């Protein structure tokens, strides 16, 4: 492969008055990822550049960023698919700590609102695996359970950009995986949040979250299922 120009957004809120782009030339090799290129820049050209990574296997979600105007994981995004000039910038809708590293607190604040943990019923507490792995009921839960909380969908969500009080696709997707689990008894509390003022009924169904999810999940599908439950409950007078 030929040399590739990498334009990286640089911004340190404690020092800079505005963001800028710095350009670097990297000798792109076969199967090189954007994360590989960033490490080359860091070690060989500019030791002041900041970004996050951990597992480098697409499992931790910490290297989420925007590459050529699309969210993704830098460790799983190949240079060859992006062309000879690549623009890299931090995720949207999250405060920049420095350069490509963002503060994930707003994302996890919304995540916590839907009580993202399993609350077992008495029966489930005594016999946890009451849903056979091969059953249709388990398949419903499994469809969107592999979220790695990378924040890509939160960044791509137009509604979050317009109103940061919106819960966001990742948290709502997590809410549905728990609501759909008959072993969990937190449905009432979660639905009160999910169907509330900042919840699913505000989703514009633009599918941005689905387009950028590195795990190929479908948060929009989960949101639609929650919408159906919310509307059904409203017609029944607010019952579960």
C-alpha cells in the first residue's frame, strides 16, 4: 500500500481555544487498522497525541471514534477501506478530554437511568437458568445483548445531539433486553423511564445507531419493541 494521510483532530480544553487538525503521513501496510496508524504516529511522529484503547480485539469499546465521518472502533477499522486520506475525530455528544479521548460520563449517566442490571424474580433467584438456551424466548434476549458500551450509537444519534436529556439508543437497547427477560422483575421501573419524557417515544427512527454499531446490533428494533409496550400499557390504563 502507499502512504496514507491521517488528519487527527487536536484539542485540549484546558489549553486550546479551538480545535484544529494536524496531518501525519503513515506508511500503510496490509491489514493495518486506524488504531495501528495512531500508534505509529504516537511512537514515531508525535508523542503528545491522545486516544484510548485497551483490548485491540473489538471487545472493550474504548477505541470508539469517528473515522471519515462514521463512528466505529479504531482497532477494527482497516486503513484500506478508508482511502488515501483519513480524518479521525472524537465521538460526538461527549465532552473532549484531549484529542480523541472523550468523557463517557453523559453516556453512562443515561445507562444508569434504566437500571441496567438483572433484578431476579423469586423463582429466578432459586433457579436462574429457567429459560432454555435453545428456546425462542432466549433468542429474543440474545439478539441485542452483546453491547460493549462503546458509545458509537450515542454519538451517531441525531436526537442526542439535539437534546442531551434523551436516554439514547444504547441504554434503551439494554432496557429492552431486560424487559424481555421474564426472569427479571424490574420491568415496571424500567418502563416508567423508557416510556417517559426522555425515552423511546422521542426516537425518530433514523437507524443511525444501527448503521454504526460495531457489534451489528439493532437498537432501533429494541426501541420499537419498547414503544409497542409503552403504547399498549397506555391503552390499558398504565398497567404493565
